[in-house]
């Protein structure tokens, strides 16, 4: 998995930023767009440093491509997205087809986390 500049065209990057900012406002920390082979951070809040191990995050979050088939036929219904809770915030991952996005946010309610996931699903579809 490698970092790639310009993986997401500028229109897609702007749509992702707009959808996330609308859903979670100033709680948005970062947005990373990814495919099975590459990734690009399309947003990083100005008060944060760009020193996170994005390759490690992307490697873990790319498992989302397999999650759709792993849960197929579940009585819970179709898999939609993943929200991970951490001491200082959340990671929300959405995958649609052969591309996905994960966003990091400050502490949010579950409803706002769902809002950002649904907004990302809409953009990626």
C-alpha cells in the first residue's frame, strides 16, 4: 500500500470534505481516501501534525473491502460501515466497491458518527 498524491480527483476530495464538515463540523480531524492499492489523505485539520502512521491505518481499514462478504447473509442485514472508538476520538470507515474513506473525529455522539458514515456512503456510491 502506498501513499499517492492525486488519487482522489479534486472534485471527489471536495465532496468528501464538504460532506464530513456538514455532518460533524469542527470535530473533523482528518479524511483519508483509499483503494486496495493506494491511499491519499485529502484533509488534515490545521492544528494537527501530519505524523500519523497512515500506512498502518490504511492497511487495517482496507479489511473493510472483505467485510462486505464476511457478513453476507447475516440476520443483521448488509454491512454498511465501521465506527471505532478511541480515548481521544473516533475512526469511521466506509467502503463502497473498490474504494473507501476513513475519517477521524473528536468525540461525537453515535448519531453524528452515523451521519458522517451515511454522508460518505452517499459520496462514494
